[in-house]
C-alpha cells in the first residue's frame, strides 16, 4: 500500500506533529473567486496549527481552477499539512490518469475516489500512478449524508456470488487494491466500528459529517475513526480557532486512548 514517505506516513506524521486528527474541509462559498481564495488562506493561517490536513473539493476547484488552488495547497504545506483533493474520482483510466497528473502537479497529496468504477482500466492505473509519486488514493466506503443508505446499503453479489451490502464490497476492494484511506461517515458510528474491526492498522478511516450533518466527533473516534473531516462546524463558527482547538483536544485525547 505504502511507498517510502507515502501519503499514509505523511498523514500520520502531520497528526502527531500537531496532536490533531482534524482534516479541515475548505467548503467555502462566495460569488467572488478572489474572496474564496482569501477565505481559504486565512482559515489555514488561523487554524493550521490544530489540523492534520485540508480537503479541497469543487467549492474551490471549479471557481478558482488548479492554478489558484495550488496557492492554497502550498499554504497548507507551509503549515505542515497534507492536502486532499475530494473529486470522487470515478472514470476510465485515461481520464483518471489525466486528473491525477494535474492534481499531483498542483501539489495535492491524495485524491478521494469511488471504487464502484472498478480496478481494470479504471482505478488500478491511477493507484499505481499515485503510489509511484508518493501520493494516496482514498476510497469512498459509506458517505455521511442522509441519502447515503439508499446506495451504500444496496445488496450486490461479491466475487464468490455471495450477497453483501455494497459498502462491504467497497471495503474489500480498498483492502485488495491498496487504498490509502477509506471514507466512512461520522453519522454512522456503528458502521465505523464494524469497518474498524476489519481494517484497523491497515487502512486509515476518514469520517466526514461532523457537526452540521449530525455526526459526533467523540462517537466517531470512539468507534474507531482515525481522522475527522470537519467543514462548516469550524468554517461557520464565531471563532474558528477556538472551535478547532476544542475539537482537536477532545478528539486527540480519545484517539490516543484507543
């Protein structure tokens, strides 16, 4: 799964350095692109010492473009943070490789992908590309929003023709294909617990949905998550630095005790 100085190792080092398991989701909205970039740069400056990484999705990627986002990635790196591109990569190999090449050039350390697309002529080549560059590929296993159960609890057939829930199939693919992380929503602590029992020490778990979507950082960490993906609970707080520190401290104490 890992190469020398791999994404998994760098995430672990960043978490230890900052005593934090928080991945800050930079999900800002603004009609003015310049203000978007300023907001992202300011929040990294304000909260960076209490983070392990930042996550950037289409909130910034589409209005800013990679050249402007690259400055945000560089600011994160200057704070000793990892930068994750959340684009739910989900296409044929040629497109995935083109996306990966552009993201690595912009400085991203990992990309979130959708394992439903398959390995051969799909995710396999971009996983190889990522690992050869010391980058990571994180798989969606169970998202955090209310409608997630409509898809992730679907019953499908695995390779042995056994009936399984599709999120369990995605988990098996993460283990078999060498994923560098898996996403399981903080709103699903029981699922986190079940997943952690199978992957703990093998693949880190990233859990979004803390705060606004109803996920509890305490319950998620107790269930076995490794990293909390948090956006609006920090971005919209009256004092983002204080909110970050409160969550960081409580989650880190629990994480160190698990």
